[in-house]
C-alpha cells in the first residue's frame, strides 16, 4: 500500500477536522478524497489508482487493531463507500480547476518534467514563468486562485472547552431579571400604537423625559455643572435611552414607519418570552456600534468594528476558566477592531490616543453587557454569567459552531470524554460522573482499556480514577 496517502488523510483529519482518527463515516472519506486530495495533495497520475486501496487498507488496520471507535461506521460500509469513490476520485484528481495554488504549480512542474523539490530547477521554472516563456491558462489560474483563497481561510473555529450551559427554564428565569429585557418590554408597552418622531428621526424631548423616568435609565436632563444649568435640547443627548431605542430596533421589536416609532406586531411572542427576547437582544448588540460608541471628531476604531469587539470580548470570557481582567478585555477589543480594519499603528502619541478612545468604548460595551445580564463586573475583573453562557452558546450554534455539552458527551466514547474532561477542569467531575452513570455496564471496562493503551499520562490518570 501507499503510506503517503494514509499520512495525507490523517494529517487532514487532524489539522482540519475533528481529530478523531479512529472514527470514520462515508461522508468523511468523500470530503477527503473528492475535495482535500484534489485541492491539496500533489501526486503524479500513475499513483492515483493506489490511493483508495491504501485508504481501504487503513480501514482494515483500524478494525484489526481495535482502533476504530464504537461510533465509527461499519467496516464493510466504509469499503463500499471507497468502491463508489474510486472513479470520481480519479476524475477529481485530473480536474485542474479543483487545484489549490501550490498544487497547481507543483503539478505544472511535474508535467514539464521538473522535480519540484529540486530548488535549482524550480527557480529556473519560476524565472521562465516571470519572463513569459511559460504559457498559462489565465481563466484556469483565476479559478485556482479562488480555490486557494477559499481553502486557505476556511470558516472553521477551534474546538471549544466544555461549559455548563443552563437549561432553558433556568435561562428564562435569569433573562426575566435582565435590565435590558425589562426596559425593552416597557418601551414597547409605552409605545402603544406608536409615537411620532422628530424630523431627524429622534424621540421627541417630551417623550424622552417620560421614558427616562419610566425606564429608570439614569440619564440626566438639564444637567447642572457648577452653578450653570445646561438645557437638554435633544433626546440624542440622553445616552442610555438612545442606546436602548437603537437596541430595540436591532432586536426587531420596534421599527420606524412614516416618521413614527411603532411596535413590530410579529414580535409579540418574543416579547412574551424573556429568553427569546434576551436572545434577540444579544444578537442585536453586535449592530450597535454607532449607538454605543457614538460619533464626533474623536471616534474610536471600535465604532467601525464593533461586532468584532463584541465577539472578542464575549469569547474570551466564554473560554476563560476564571474571571478575566478588564484591562485584558480592553486590549482584546482594541486588537480585534484594529485587525478588522487592517489598521496600521501610527506614532506612539497617536497609538496612546487611539487606545484611550477604544478603552472608553470598551467600557461602554461592558456596561451594555452588564445591563443585559451577560456579565458581572468586579473591581478589576469581569465574569460571564450563566445567562451569558447560555446566550453565547446559542449564538455560536446559530453560526454553525459546535458547543459541547455534558448531555451530548454522555453518548461519546471513553477517549473523547476523557480528552474533553482533561481540557475542562471546571466540568471534569460532572462530565465523568454523568458519562459513567449513562454507561454503567461498560464504563469501567472502557476506561481501563483506555488507560492501558493511551500514551497520555493525564488521560491515563483520569481514566483510572473513574474506572
């Protein structure tokens, strides 16, 4: 058999997949052989026919050596899948429009009789290419470049640690206590059939005064500074209320129709369910850069990449095993916004000014998260609340990200459970006890068998502790 083919298969599963090298389904083989190999793996045509038999030999090896886990597809089913893939695999490998950029040029060299590993020969080929002495199909090359851009930056996320996600009933009770949820519901009730806005699309000042008192936003009207009273001339000067109205629009519970702010009738069920409303509000928060950060002559970079900052801050809290320092969150938000803009650092003085403005806006973001009930702010640290865990876990799942839970993992194999528990110290005992309770007849023997064959000392220790 051809060991290189198996090596490529395993490298792909480890680096780009879930890393479960003992678990294979027909769709895993199809993805590898009809996408990964044609796009990435450089093999001369005379070796293509050896690939599927090599993968078949690997399948037999897994079962012969008892390395296929209990969720792996049946051995004969995998062989049947490979039989069906043999012809499409050869076609895919011959289709240059599927190639990635590195493979495109490597195969072009092989076709020209040039060994890509021969540096001198490769350099001569590149020189001929730049000099126009090598003909290139521009349409094909454009397709290959597209493959390269899509393939090199797949929309994948690293595995997340195990977290305790509260059930919906618990989350619903927590959401009912959210300041933002309460204010959104009261705002919609206050609107009734709708309220007329100013010609600039803002709340009328009289309505704003009424809402500040009703919603207890804490905004100060006609503030006195020293001996002087500064008359409030626009509802736009009332920061908390302005953000809340923008939030209600982003959560799609109110909208503007012909100069009036009116409730969204289809949102009635959402408003009746605190959990559904908190989820809408959390999703809407990503759109509030202009409202939260404001504008003016001294804007921060967060305003333009507010969604990046929200994600960076909440994900840092989600994966952290303990509270995160507020300064660390400020740095993460600033870096996320700068990266999103392709922002290049200026002078030291400019960097200090930009960072100061961004830190102020990050603190405003943290205030909004606290009002929603997503975080708790300490003196210098920030913690994700159980409601925050639930809202972010739901948001990630909507984006197609796998969020592991204890309930899901109780059906997993000993290897997966022990590896996950080792990487999630806060949830280790709960996961192991739940898994053993779910598998009373086999848990002890599976854990002892894992302890005997693993080469990871922490996995061995944990397996024996619960065996």
